[in-house]
C-alpha cells in the first residue's frame, strides 16, 4: 500500500510578497512583462522545490537571534536573487527574496531595529 503524497507548503511573510511585487515591477519596467513573469514563475518553482527539500539551502547567519536557522537559496535562472527562508515541518516559510548584491546583513539589521 502506498502512502498518499502530501504536498509541502510555501508560506510567505508579507515582506517577502512585497519583495516579489517590487521585483516584478522592476523587471516589467526595465525588461518587459515577459521577463517579469518568467522571474515570478522561477521564484514559485524554486520555493516549491525548497518546500520538498527544506535543508537544501545554505545556512545564513545574520547574527540576529530571531533569524537563527535561516537559510538561503538562489532563484533558478535568476541566481543573483536569493530566497531567504526557514525550514518548517510542513515546508518552508519565506521571509525575504533579495538581490545578492544588496547589503543583506544591513537589510536584516534594519528590520530588527524597526521592530
């Protein structure tokens, strides 16, 4: 007897959703809607794969206690963009999607100081 396939979930924090909207608009204005849509699909596919294999990303030590256990993984086809997430029993929780050239440590530190 086979076990039923349980689909793992991808939860996105509001700030991660805002990142994706901002990046979609950026790609759309700069390179056209087709590229923006490809980016959005690539992020969704990357997150689905991560939900199935949550430990496949690289550990990211931000130095912030509440972010202990944070991992990062590049978006397939857009490797300069990184998905920052927590592995969860049911899948993953995406907290940010950021361009790798940003001061990522500074982004997290600023969020920590804001609240």
